[in-house]
C-alpha cells in the first residue's frame, strides 16, 4: 500500500494535467464552456494542478473562465458533459464548479453565495451570517447584505435585525433588492414576510428601527409579495393613504374574494380590508349601500380592530354622516319589513321575518359607532329580537334597560317585555306590564296600541270576548294601521287564529245587535281617564273599524269580508259594501252569503232584475243555512223589503210555472221570506209554503209550517184547516179530531172556521152531517160563493143533481175553490155531474144561448178532468162568442191529449186549431197547422177544410205566407207552402205563378 500511494498520486496529477491541457486546447479553439469544464474535471482529480493551471492563464482567459463558473453558480447556463473523452472524466456539478472557483478566488461572491445557499438549506444560518460578515469587509455588495439579512431572519434570535437590513437594502435600491430576492430567496419569502409581520405587530413602545420605518416595511412587503393574502390589508392601506380610492376598492375586493375561496380567512385581515374598502367607497361617494355593508361586515369580523380602524379612517364629521346614512337605511329597511307584514294575507304566517336579521346587523353597527344613542338603539334591538322570535335575548335586554336608572322609553320597553312574557306563556306578568302602560297619565300612542292588543288577547283567553273586542276597537281608534301590524308581528303566530275567530264572532254579535259598542263602567280596569274618554269617543267609530281590522289581518278570510261588507251596509255606505262583495264573489268558494247580500243591495238600488238573478244563483247553490246570520244584520225596513220581494217572487213562480221543479223553487223563495220575516210576520209565507209542501207530497213537512203559525196564533183558521186536511190525508184521526174541536170552539162568527168544519165532514165521508152543519150555520145568512159551492158539492155527493145549476154558475164565475172542492167527489159522482152539465149545455146550445152553455161546459170540463169531448164543445162556444184566445187555449189542451185518438179525430182537431188561428189573424201559424193536418192525412184534411166553406180565405193565407217566406229568402219553406196551398186550391193562378217564381229564384237550391 505504501508503494502504491505515490503511484496513484502521480496518475491523478497526470490525468489532471491532461484535462487541463485539453481545457487549454478548447480555450484556444474558443469553446470557453467546454474548456472550463475540463479545468473543473482536472480540479476534481488534483486540485493544486488545476488551480495552478488556472493561475497560469492570461488575465483575460482567467476572467472568461471565472465568468463561466459564476454563470454556472447562478444557474444561468448548463455545464457541458465530457462523457465521450477517452480518459473517462468524472461527473461535474455546480457544487464542484463553486469549489473550484473558491479554490482559485476565496473571496468570490458568486461562489460564496452558492455555498451559503447550501448552508442555509442545511440549517446553518448563523454560519452563513458569520461568513457574510467576513466577505462584506472585502466585497460590500447588495447580494451579501441580503443574504446576511436572510441568515439573521432564519436564525430567529436576530430576525428583527434581519428585517432592518432588508429595509435598508430596499431603501437604497428597491428594484435590485426585489429582483435578487425573487431570484435567489423565493423559497424563504414566507419566512421573510412572517418576520416583517411579526415586527409590525410588536408593542408600540418597542424602539426597534422597524417602528421608525413602518411605512417602508409596508412598501417592502407589497413589493416582494403583492399576491400574498396577508399583504393585501397592508397594500390596501397604502393605496388609501395615497388617495387611490378606486384602486383600494379593487384590491380589497380581490383580497376578500381570495380570502373567501381560501376557506379560512383571518378575521383581522378581513376586517381591515372591509374597513378600507368602506372608507374608499365613502371617499368616492355614491356607494352608501356598499359602504354600509362593508362596515357592518368589518365589525362582525373583528369588532375591536374594526372600531380602531373606523376611528382612524373617519373624522368626527364623517362619522356623523355615516351614522345619518345608516339610520336612513335602517328606517327604510324597517319600513320594508312593516310593508311586508301588512300585505301578508295569511294571519298565521310569519312571512317577512327573514327581513329582520339585516336590521339587527345595522343596529349592532350603530351601537358601535353611536355610543350617545346606546339606550335607544338597544331598545330597538330588543324590539327586533322579539320580532324575529329571539324571545330570551329580547327579554334580557328589556329587563336590563328597565332596571337602569334612566326612565326614557319606559312604556316602549314595557310593551316589548309584555309580549316577551306572552310568547313565554306568562300571562299574569304580561298583563301587569300592559296594564302599567294603560294606567300611565302621559300615554304613548304606539305603546298603548301594543298594550291594548296584548291585553285584548289575554282577555280572550280569559273568556271575555266583549272586552277583547273593546280593546281592539280602542286600538283601532288610536292607530288603525299599527293595530293590524301589532297583531301580525307581535302576537304569537299560534294564537292569531284564535284571536281572529274571537273577534269575528264578537263583530257578528255586534252587527246583529245593531248597536254601537260601549264600555260598561264595571269593565274598565284603567285608573287613568284618557282611555275612558277615548272609549267614549270610540262610539262614533262603530263596528266598521273592527271589521276592517279583520279584513286587514287575513284578506283571504271570507267571513271577514262579509263582516266588513255588513258593517259598511249598516253605515249606509252601500257602494263600498257592494265593491267588497264583488271581490268576495270572485274569490270565495261559499257564494250563497255573498249572493244574498248582493241581491239585497241591488233590490235597494231598484235593480230588480239583477236582484232576481242573484237570488236564482243563490238558490242554485242549494245551501241556504248560512242566511240566518245575514238576516239578523239587516235593518228592519230592509228585512221587510227582502221578505216582501221573496214572497212576491214565489207567487210569480207558482202562477207562471207549473210543475214539481218550480214548486221547489217557490218553496226556496218562501223559505227566504220566512227567514227574513222571523216568527211574527211570516204567516202568509208559511201558509203558502205549507201548501207547496203538500202539493209535493211532503205532508209532514207542511204540518211543521202550520204548527209554526199556530204557535204564534193558535186561532189561525187557515193554518188549522191546512193542518186538519193533512192529518186527514195521513189518516191521523186523533190529531184530526183535536183540530176539529179547536175549530168548533172558535168564534161562531168566523165563517172560515165553520167552512173548514164542513170540508172536514165532507172529506171524512159524512155528506149528510156536512149539509146539516152548513144549513144550520149559514141558513140565516146571505149565501156566499163559498157556501153555494159546498152546497152544490154536497147535493152532487148525495145524488141530487139540482146542485149542477149552482155549480155551473160558480164555474162561469171561475170560482177559485171549485176545482179543490171537486176533489171531495168520487169518480162516479164526478162523471154523473159532468154528464148532467153537458146535457144542460146541449139544451142551451139548441136554444141559441152559448153564454149559458159555456157555464155548464166549464163545469163539465172541471168535473171530467179536462175531458177532450167537453173541451171541443167549449171551443165551439168560445168560437161562437168570438173569444178566439180562450178557444185556442182549449183546443191546444185537446191536441195535447192526442194519444190513442183516431187519425180522423186528430186531423179534425188540428184543422179546428188552424181555423181558430186564421180567425185570430195568425195566418202563418194557421198555415203551419193546415200543413200539419195535410201531412197527417190529405183527404181527411181537405174534407175538413172544404167543409168549412172558407176555401178562398185558406188559399189566400197560403199565398200570403209563401210570399213572406220568399221575400225572406226562405225558399224551402216558401216552396212547401205553395205546394200545400195548391192542394187546397189547385186552380189558384196566383199560387201557380208563385210556385214557378220560387223555382226560378231558387234555381241554385235543391227544392223537391
């Protein structure tokens, strides 16, 4: 081994010389990087040889080699590879190049910086600081100064000195410092920035240089790390101080956005950026909403820091302006909230509550910047806490403020605390607070409204609805709009429905009583006199304000709309009531009560047709049970008007529209009349309704109506009669006897009662007893139609046909009860009566006494249930008397009964109808019936037409009707008329000409 040492050394020196000589050759060839690489390779093999060779080079060559080595140390150019050399050179790197450069020039700054970088990476910051101190004595330069500063910063024990050195270098040469740090110290920027921030955050009494040059430190941070989030607040401050407000806004916005996306923003930095942006908005002007939003957010992020910034950025005058802007926004936001509450339709809804949190934020901000208004602002905060449902916090603030020595806004606080207690179901405590407000000798209107609303709710829960209504009526008299707002906003949502129903029921009672609300002395709990006076004054308000309040609370409530309309009606404000009802008609599913009120208003205005239409629609709904309340609200004269109209309407229906369907309609109108009349004045309507029920077969229901009459007037003969007949129809003999006894016991001068006794005897099949009773009772009196009619019926029932003459006389007079009395006769009796009457009529016809025959034929028609045979005979009499309208009525009844009649009979009846129409100047209608007869059977029809000896008149009617159709362009009807007219008179030249003319004019139409 000892013998190999000198040999190995010799080989290394030799190889080193070879590499250096190769380097010299490359140097001569001008390939400076490759030449330098060979010298470094030689250095790796034998450092003294390579250093000596380097020293032997000419100055220029040395300088060039040194420049190449420095560029490698700075990483500015790559080191060439020597892999193809036969001597197999060792691998080269930057560390080798730096070592070679330091061996040649121990004070070379570039190589030293590279070496110190490596030491710093290895954590030898203090060693680097020492080396920098030594080198700075030889080569004072910025690179060494900045490296020294970095070493001090990384040492942590001297970081403040390091920051100071950075600032001195930055002050001397800003661009060079920033460029070097970004190129050589980028990996350490985080620690450098943190060191600067640590220095800035040192206590103000620290005497370090950094606090003398804080502004420079801010500039330095902004210069080396403009995108660093921690630097944004500093940069924003610098821009604001330089009055670059728009740039400050832009930078702050970017910084805040970056903070937000970062996920974990610092509250201090966020507050700083928000505050500077807000101040910039203020300085720019015209950005009040943005400014206030940033100010509130800044105080929420870091209240203490935000307050310091606020006091530093805004002058006292500017603070006043900011406060004024904030209060303006506060009032606008609260007004928006109140509007949202007022337009809320559903009384149980809490919609609009989402508008309170922004108001609370604004109040919190005002508390920070306006300490002089602290009590007022805290009261408003308590109010907002209550409105958003934060009851415990609101109660805590109220208790604290009421316990303080200051007494301003006491009633406001009591009202708020009272509602807090209400929300917590502490009603005694709530009542105590509300009562204290109402007993105050110097009332505050808004607080009184709240107190009345709160106390009214408590009274409702205590079972005093009248007092509840009184409180709310008084509140409406004070401030109507605030009353509605207080209920919607302060009353617990789950108690508003109960309150609404309570007030609706009480208003309905007040409307039915038709008297102004008055407060009884025993109902008053207040000791002060102002409320008593107000409640007396409140008489003039009536019920309408309370009804309007109900509509304000819940616009979708049909009951509230009706109550409001009724209140307006009682005040004679009919147009306003009508408008509300029109709205209700379009919205409410229950239309009956609305239609009833509309009908009355239309009737009062003289619009009878409109009233009848509304009544018809109301009846079609089929629900009249809700009308009791409506009728109770009506004034006495309007009830009478309503009753009269409904009764008249029922009479009209019964007179003009026969049939069960119209009977039911009449019953409905009569029911409306009965409801309107009440128990005392409904006799006529009840009697008529009972009759309708009887005709409908609802006998037991009819009895109820008779009982209702007899309950008020036990001696009402018409009701007794009706009830008796119904008992008889139902075979209720005991009840029938009892009614009969009642009738007998009545005044003997009451003809109607006696007449009923006769009718009852007849109906029970006792004609002899009835005749005896009739003769005994009315024998000494002047006979009336009623007596004569019953006498005739009894004679007919007993087989005495002399009664036919009495009955015929009454039939001729169209006595109204005659048809009813016919019902007492059985079928054979009626048949005999009709046959006898017909024989008497025939005899009178022979004697040329058509008017006398008419009476007997009318009796025959009544007795025979409109037998067509007797109707035809009466038609002949009417025709002889030239009463064509009555004749037409009878012949129509005959035609309607065509069923199993022979074709000859049918044709004869239709021809008779046609001749009657012709006689009454109904040519077109007559022609129509003639054509109908011809279509039934031509020969029979022609025989009837020709037998009447009016052929020319009939032909002329056909001609004139056909001409009329042709003039109207109705060619098909004109052709048909002309064709059938020629059947009547085939030689009529005018009809023949007209037929040809029709054919020519209607050549485009298909006429058969």
